[in-house]
C-alpha cells in the first residue's frame, strides 16, 4: 500500500526564525536563477535551431536543450524542498528512481555534448580543409551521419 510522503515542516527542523527566512530567500533566489537559465536556454534554442548548417551550432543547440532540462529537473527539487517544505523523492519509489536517473543522465548528456563540441573544434582547426569537405557532405551520407555527428538522431534535417 502506498503511503503519502511525509511532509516535514521547516519549523520542526530549524528553530531559528532568521535561518528559516534565509532558507526561503535562498529558494526564491534559486527560482530566479532557474527562470533566467531556462529563458536564456530557450533563446539559445531559437537562435541555434536556425543556424543548424554548421556542426558547432547543432551541438550548441543540443547543449541548450540538455542544460534547460538539467535546470528544470535537478534544480527545481531544491526550490520545492526549501520553498515549500516538500521532498519530491518521497512521493514514491518510482519517482525517486526517475528523478535520480534523470539527474545523472541529463548532467552526463550535457557533459558529453561539451566533449563533442571540443572534438568538433579540434577537427575543424587541425584538419580544416578535409574536415570542412566532410562536414558539408549531403545529409544522407553514411560516413557523416554515423561518425562526425553522433547525435544525429536528435537532428530534424
């Protein structure tokens, strides 16, 4: 049988009124940072979705998507916990597992995209002539899709 999550009131943990108000302020500031981050990443998504002709712009588009998801999934937990005294991981075992998985998965995806950007830049600088030729091959080319654009599954081209 499922039991409802136990809501622990902040007053039960923290006796000091000043500390409680500081925790509420931290939650508000973190919510503001999340909002600014999501808006900034949304602007990047709009801009980079129009500039998909170069692989770097495509990778930056993927990075903006993953970073927005990291903000929404990972950081909102702290806002909910400090601002509303609610622990989302106590809702159920499935929610706890899903949130933990998404926290690690999305963070790793963001890191992998950063690595892909670095490799893309090294190839573009080191092998400029041949890399530019390969990068501008038609989209249906097997070599380009599978080797130079490992995240081609997310591309709409």
